[in-house]
């Protein structure tokens, strides 16, 4: 079971246990995968499982062990080049699009690397150093983000296999919390505050907390379901250019989109695909694996729109709103930009979020693949508007 990692300096005494829990969960996610499975890279946006396991290990080696221990002996000097993701300040790296070409080191050697770094980290954590606690907590939250990516990336890879294998035995989506009757929950708007507030861990892009003015609005009490998406398809939604942004319509034409990713028809039955393999589509379940373009077009077809991220956050916790977290990420109509007063921290760690705050759209909530603790009100996920391989869906909004 994945651990919830939320604290900072106050939780130094628990870091050894939390570190072991998070690291063990990553390996549990990969336990049913062969060495061949772990080397797959099915598209440039995805990474091999083996790479995720190595990169999250490199993060601790680079930013904690090497920075703290002058005499630390790196496991392999080449791994910094192979498993650095995007930290320009650290040095050159292997191209993202070619991560699937790294057949060596082997999956077994990556396992040895993890064991080596785990032992060094546990020795360091046993010293109880307060000054490294916040960085270790960041590293654990970073690894949990990669646990979600590991799930969605191997699912995409297995979807390319005609046998449609199971990536994670026993995987189940949560039971849909909606009752089938969509109702609108109205909000007065006005001056609201958004952004992280508290003393626990949060990513830098969740702050600073600031005020936003909202006009009156309403949100649907539940997520849009597969049944609604089937109605959209039957009504020619994927064939009606007036419903789409120009860039979205270009994607529909170029990619041949006619349904969400992983949907396929077998006779008169629709099938879906996920980490647990192929299964008949559940019309009552929230629709998943759609791009921002599809979410925006479906909302327009429904006579509604996507919520802004301030609207979504201001409504968080309302007792009549189901599935705000834990099912699918919810696209918003907000571009991913820094909050007023945002400043990235100094050094390479400052590259974690800040330099990606352009040309992407914000998703809120969390999904069935998201580790515990990441589904908080202020959490900001972000992807380019054409991306579909995450558990991404939508909730409708409208003006009042």
C-alpha cells in the first residue's frame, strides 16, 4: 500500500519508515512485469518502468546523498546521464524520446542500484538530520508522482499489444459515487482565496495563496460518465467541427479520434482497457483518458463549459459534490501559469515545476492511480491539451 507523505521537519523520526514504504511500493507496482515489459517505451510522452525506477533513485542520489555526504561513492557514474530527466543545472542527459533504447543497465541492475541507494539513504536518515528532511519529503512525493506515471505508461504500452495483457493484477477503478441524476450546485462567487494553506508538504506551484474574484457559477454534482460520452459519440460529436477548438479539430482529423483512448467496439459492445486489462465498458463510470480538447468539446455539446481552477478549488469539499478526488483527474479551462508572486527556489530543484508553466492546461483532483495525499484541494496537475493517456476526465460547469 502506498504511504501518505505530507510532513516536513516535524516528521524526521518517521522518515526511515516512510522512505521504505514509498520505495517498496514502487517495486510492488513493477512486481508482475518482466524485464522485457520494463524496457518498453510506447511513445515519447511515456517512459519505461525501468527508467522510472532508476530516475527516482537518481533523484535521491543526486540531490540528497551527493549533496550531503562528501565521501559518498556513486553507484555508477554513467547513471547520472542516463536517468536525469530535465535538470539542466545538473548536466547533460539522454534524450527522453530514446529512453526505450536503454536496454542496459538491465532491470536487475536497476534493482541493485535501488538497493544500494536505499541502504545509503537509510544510514543517512538514521542520523536524524533535520536539515535534509524537507528535501527527502520532496523526493518521496516525486517518487509517488512517478508511481502514477509508471501505471499510466505501462498501461499505454500494454494497450499496443494485441493480447492486451494485464499490467497490475487485481486493479479496479473505484465505484462511481454518482447516483445517475446530474444536479447543479450553485456558488455565489465573490472574492475567494486559492492556493496551499497549511504547514504540511506541498509543491511550489500550489503557492502563494492569493485572492481571486469569481462571478456566480455552478458545478455538476458528479463527473461526466461514459454514458454521456456514448451519447456525444452517437450524436456525431467527433464529426462536428463547430464543437471543437481549431487545434482540437486538427487533432481529431490527424489522429482519427472517434472515442476516448482505449475504447474499442466489439460488435455492439464497447470495451475499455486499463491496468487490469480489457473489460466491458461501464456506462455509469466516469469517462477517462480524454484530452482537454475532447473535454472542452463535450462540455460545449452539453451546453456547459469546463470549470476554471479557482472555481474548482473554491468548491472543493462541498458536501453535494461527488468524486472531487480519487477517480479521474478533471480538466479545467485554466492555462497552467504561475500564481501571482511565484518564484522558483534557487538551484536545480527550482526546475521542478516553474519552467513548465506554459502551453499546458490544469487538471484538478486526483485519479485512481494517484497515491494517497496527492488529492488535496490545491494540487495542480498539468498536461498539454492533446494528451490522453492519463486518467483524465471532466466535470461540467456553467455561469449563473
